[in-house]
C-alpha cells in the first residue's frame, strides 16, 4: 500500500503507523529538512514488525526499481540513517541515476521480485565478512585492523547503501576521497579489502554482483612496490632521535633494524623463543609458516633486557605482560624527534618512511658489506626457490650469523664514521 506525506522530521517518522501485515510505503517526495529537499520517489517503508527503512522508487528504461538506502536510526531495532542523512543519500542516488548508472537486475530489488533479501546494507555485509571469515575461517591476526579500516574509511561512505543498490560510481567516489585525504596507497589497500569482502559475499549469494572492476586502483603495481631505503645520514638521524625517547620503543626499533624482521615479529618476541643466543620465530606466526632462526649478535642482545619469567614479552609497554603494539603514536613521536633534529641543523624534513623500510635497508647494507645474496636472503627468512628449497635442510646458522654481524659492524661505521683525510688536515691546521 502506498501513502504520500508532505511534512518530514524525526518525530513524523517516529509516529508513522505500522501495517497489520506486509509493509507500507510512505512517500516524502519534495519534503524539506534543514534546507535539504527530498528527491522524487523518496519514501519510508514500514513493515508489520515496525522496522522503518528509507527507500527510493525510480525507473530505468521504463522498468520500476526500489533502492534501499538504509534503516532509520530511531527504530528500536537500531539503524544507520537519520532523516537528514537519508535525504542526502537519496539525492546522491538520484544524481547517480541521472549520470547514467544503469542498475543491473541482480544488484537491485525489482518490485515484483520478492525472493531477494530485503534491507541488508554494506555495513551488514562487512560485519559478517569480518566475523565469519576474517576472525573465524581465516583466523587472521590482523582482524582488528581490518575491522577498524572498514569502520573508519568504508562504512561512512557506503555503509548505508543496500548491498543490491551499490554502484561502481559510489565505490569510485569513496576511493577518490580516501586518496585525497590518506593517499593513493591507502586507497588501494581499502580497495583490496573491500574487493575481498565483496567476492566472499558473491560466492555465497546468488544475487550479489561485485561492483568493482579493473581500473579502480589509484596506483600501478610497480608504483605500489616499496623501494624506500634509508641513506647513511637518515640512519644517523634515526639513531639520534631514538636516544631522545623513553621506554622500550627505541630498543624495539633498533632490534627491528638489526634483525631485519617485520615489526609484528619483533614486537611479539618472547623469552622462551631465545635459546643459546639464537632467536627462533615459530612458524605459527611467521610469514612463510616455517620456523625462522636468527642468531643474535652482541648489538642485538644489549637491547633484550632481563625480566622475570612471568613477563614473557621482550618489547612491551605493559611491563612485559603484553606485546608492544602502539605503532602509530610512537612512530609519530619518533618522526617529530627526527624533524626537530634536522630543523635544528637547517636541513629539510626527512622523507616519509616506515618501519618496514628498515628491513629493506638492512638487506641493502648486508650486500654493501659483502654478504652473498643467498645468505642475505636466508638471514631475512626468505625461501630460496628451486630444488634447494626442498632438499637443502642445512640451517645456515653460521652464514646468517656472519650476515648479521656484518650488518651490525657496518651500522657502527655509519653511526661513528672515521674522519676522512680532509677532516684530519683541517684539524691539524
């Protein structure tokens, strides 16, 4: 049953009656709220259970469609749209249709099709993906980061849209905004996560079609490949800035560098993983799924402080009870220290860098120190391809030890460079 109403407000929506069975559409075409005018076809659908959902009726090629915009926030069952946000979403939907977005039947709700799920939004899809796949099936350690990324960057942009009404243009606008505010690399990371969630849903849903196509990425593959390596002066600036910081963070960063490990691997270092000056990262938490043995040089061991056995984690902000994980705040503080040092000397700010760049820099320094490529790769835990990866079971501990000692020695030379001939001559003069 259809019913047209002219006024609109949160209170008016709250007082709309529920039908005794089925659902009822209350149209608010042309109604205004806070200067926003509802487009034609804008309506509220109310079910017998009292659920109130904002929708928009429209036609494409003479065929009728009903787009679900999202549930009303004032509903006792919860929702994701206020009246004003619903009008804005409806206006955006009307604009996308005028721009030529032609909805496919499998991604929309035809009025005569009563078999498709009703009212589910992108937010619902993402929540189910994280809970059922990321946390349970895949059991990814990054599940908190995945959920946080969706909450911060995806849901505010398209979370309110019905899963069968999402358009490619809406995804593109979301990615454009992320690229403008957070950079193109972050936009591509969000695109990859969202694509994974959509394909996961498409494998379980006969009607859902993934609205992501080739060409949406903001960078090219070769541009996404990181190549940042810190030069000698940047390494000296880093070490000097770490001297100005408190807590276990400086020791953590230096260990990441001296062991050429990833930040999560070093932050979760536990004392029972260290045996006879060798740190073995268990395969359960290593990228290659195999144990990775790292001989600990003297330069590393001095950063591993002594704690009681009931405090297992070497690097921690909770006294060893939990692993260190405050990456964002501490990295920002470190960057500020570096910027201060360089500004004091009248130098330009240090170009952006990440903790993972230290692993790449360490690998470069090993080659610079004369370590063979195979031994340097093994020191980083990379698998050597070919027949050797199957039949060569030698641990190469001595070779890896020499690689890490060469790294530590070269680092010491970088941090404390010997005066050159010009400097000696000037000193004598």
